């Protein structure tokens, strides 16, 4: 019933920006803490940013000050704005609740390279 579809990834040069989107069905974001996760090859999946049901946000130290998580309740969509991107931001990005539900979407690939 729950479906999460991530989009917006792509190839960007270091210092560039990207906005990722997560469209959801079967779940209302305003009732849960939602989050962005990322997983690089050979690395464990990590929590990047989260936003609670009341709008409070938290960020991993590695992205704090560069990434912004937000949501559009009317469209039931989650966003992640990344700026000043670094090669170490390269990963597949996923959205899910925090703690995550067992089913994940396909994710969207972000590649930061010159």
C-alpha cells in the first residue's frame, strides 16, 4: 500500500546543487517523522536528515549547513535541497520514515564529480 518514489538525482559538479523529491502514496507525511537516507557503494546506509510531524528538523553532521529537508503537506511530498555538494555526497538517496519501514523505494542516484 505504501509507495515511495524518489527523483531529482543526477550528475553535478562539486560545489553544485540538487533538489531531490519523494512522492508518497499510502502514507501521510504529516503524521510521521520522515527522513532522507543515503548509501554509497561499500558503505552502510546512513540517515542524512529528518523532519518530524511538527516540523522540527535534524541533520547529520556531515551535511549540516549544506542540506535542507522540507515537506509539502498538500502534495504529500518530501524534499531535500543539497548545496555546496562534495564528492563524498555521492550515493543513492532514499526517503522513508524514521525509524524506517521495511519497504524501500528505488532511490535516486546523486553523483558529485568533475
